[in-house]
C-alpha cells in the first residue's frame, strides 16, 4: 500500500511562496486547559468549522487556562455543532481555532490549493471540496476562510520584493482590495484523522482525566508510514507530526481534477 504526502510545491523563494499563498490569521480559539492529573497543558493546533459567537470573541480567546470541567461546560454547544455535521465530539480540543479566520494574499487567488502557513492545513477551492464531499471522505471538515486583503496581480508574475526585505511585508506594499465581494471561496481543509504512531514514537500513556497522549521520542528514527499504522482513512495526519498523508486511491481521485499548487510526494520517499 502506498501513501502520499500532500504539500506545497517548492517555489525557490519565500517571496514567491508568500505572493502565491498569502498569510492566514486565526484570531479566535478555545481556551486552554490545565490538567490536575498529568500536569499537561493541552494544545491542539487544528481548526473547527465553528463560528465563534461575536459576544464571546474577546472573552473566549483571552481566557485563562480552564479546568477540564469548565472547558466541558463552555464548549458544550461547540461539541453539539460538530456532531451535527458528522464529526466526533473529541475533535473539540483546548486551543482549537474557531472562525472567522482571515486570509491576506498579495496576488489574485487562483490555485486549487493554498498554503498560507507552513506546517498547517492547506486551503482548498469549492471544486476540491466538492470532490472530497462526493467521495464521502471521513474525519475532515471545511472551514470557510474570510478573504480580508486580496491582491490584483496574477500569482504567475514574479513576486515583488518589499522594501524591508521581509517576505511578510509584501501584503502591505501591493495594491489590495479589502473584503472583495466576488471571486473564489476558500476553505481550510481540517484533517482530524490520525495514523498510529510511527516506530520510535510509541504511545507511552494516556491521561485518564484529560486524554492527553504521551509518546516516546526516539530522535534518530526516520519517519515512516506503514500499512500496520493505517487506521483506514483516506486522508489523515501522521501521528506526532503535522504531515498530511493520503492513500493512493484518494491521490488518484484528486489528480483527476488536475489541481494546481499542490504536490503528491510518496511517503516515505522511495529515493
Ligand atoms: Zn491530563
């Protein structure tokens, strides 16, 4: 069985990457939790397709760490909402990002995939979303991103180099439209499924109070993905990493779309 990592193409420069993909901001998130049993602070790094109620935005994102009971109470409506769209309630974790999220992109967004933050989920177009939905892919969701600043130039043009030399400053130095009404819609592809842990990173313990997982950490081992680690999902995160993998079957389905700005790289690399 083959697995493929989906990732951004190599652009040759950070300017080009920034120009094509932009930057995403997630200003709102669920509170963090301090666990009395394991002493761990839970930190999730995924998004939920859940709009943070305006009245709670400041309060919820600036909240002190909560106890598990407080967290369970405050997030009850979030769990109900995600279950309604077919997700497991366990995807609601401390520090999860909520909507709205904002994309600032210095060029005109045209690609099927955007990578506005390294080590984080890609954004996809309606057409990619439609494909994944028609295939009934499990353990994923789509969180619509608000396009906040959008450039006017084709992403195929050479990337401008800002006066400061900082790639992140490109957006401030090109002409952009704020909250454009027309154009593409993009969705963060939220991937919740996971593989088993790779060799060298076996599960040591699970906290019975908060569910926090403690893994072994063998530094020298090279990461692999094998059939015995597979949990039956077509798209998933390699446990203990941020690497998104797809099965051969899903890769073939996605490639029928001839999607732009994405690469499928065999994992682990056969070279
Ligand atoms: Zn715990």
